[in-house]
C-alpha cells in the first residue's frame, strides 16, 4: 500500500501545509527544525498527533526524491505532487483539501519562516479563527521591503481593511474558515480577506523572519505588480458581493414538521397493515 494513501488514526490536531517548488537545498533542513517543534507540542494538544503535508508543485530538481526518502522514516509526513506546475495558490488549496487536522498551519518551504514560532502562533489562535504572522524584522533586500510596503498600502486602501503583512506565509487557521475555500491563482496573498468574506476576522502577531540561506527565490521584488493588481480588483469585487448571513430554523416549524412526519409514518404503517390483512385473508379462507 502507498504510505501516502494510508488512513492515519487518530486524526491529527494540527496539519502543517508547506508548498515547495525546487527547494532541494532547503526542504530537509526545514523538516529537521519543524518536526521536533511539533513533537514538543503534542502533550499540550492532549497527546494527539500532527501531520506535515508538503505539496510539491511539480519540482524539476531533486526535491521529489528527497521527500520520498524522508517519508520512509517520517510517518507524519505526507507528500502531494501537483501535475503540472500550478503555482502557490493551487499548492495551498491541494494541501487544505488533503489536511485532516482541526487547525491548519501554513509555512514557506524556503526556511525563511522559523518553525520555533509555531507554538506562539497556536497560542494566539485561542478564541480566534485565524492568526496571521507579521515579519517584524524582515530579513529581505531593501527593494523587496519597499515593494511590500507599497503593495500593503494599495491593498488596504482598496479593500478597506488594514493588515500589516499578508505576504508572510506563517499563518494558522481553524479548519472551518479555510478548508473548503476555492482559490484562484494569486489568491494566497489575500488569505486575511478571504476569512473576512466568511464573516470572520483573524488577528496578527509578530513572528521571526530569516534571510534565505539556501536555494534561490522564485519571486522578483516588482515582478508581481500587474498580476497582483488584477488579483486585487477581483478580490475587491468578491468582497463586495460576498454572501454574509446566518440561517436559523424556526422551532415551531421544526416541531410542526416532526408532527407531520410522525403522522405520515403512522398512516403509512396503517396502510401496510391493511394491505397485509387483505393478502392474508384469502389464504385463511382457502384453508
């Protein structure tokens, strides 16, 4: 049996979803850091296990082979492979669909997010539906920081909500607010606003950020300008037209429905008994 298709019981409390693309230098050191953090969390989570879902977005380097070897000795590790290469939003959506935990934690595969921050992110989730990391001391080139500030300002102005750093991948979600969300290319940059469309709102907390030590970045500072702008217009339209309502059943109507159902069941029983008597009667007469 393929170990990635095995049913794991009991269900994990936390599912960590990590999208990767050509991260052969980074993914194993990241797992070496992440797994001890999750193991240490198990007592606080009532002894329930965790799972790590690495979504390989069609890597063309040695990432798939490294992950397969690691999975042989790491029971909590699950590997999903996207065919063809489909982007980070698709990788997140696939990971959310496969995740079985009550809480989802997202993490970049490049090692710039520090797994040691996960306990404080989960602690902040108490009483909340989502927690969004903010890279308090961002370890990126100056031009990328400037691009991020410009993007944040435009995004907050256009969408009417203020978030400091939607680009930080270290986030935590309650299952019910994100598991069945349909993503489109680029929408992973708008997770806080997607939560708002569900009529909820998350909180932000400061987290660490590290310079990339291995591999190469897949993004350029201003390389996402126009696509991100069109995504912004789409999300603005989605937020304007999002359905927000509660549905409460009238208790009187529910009781009336139960009475009618009981009456219908009783009438059906009577009809069956009459039909049975008509069927049995000729047999008795013949006897």
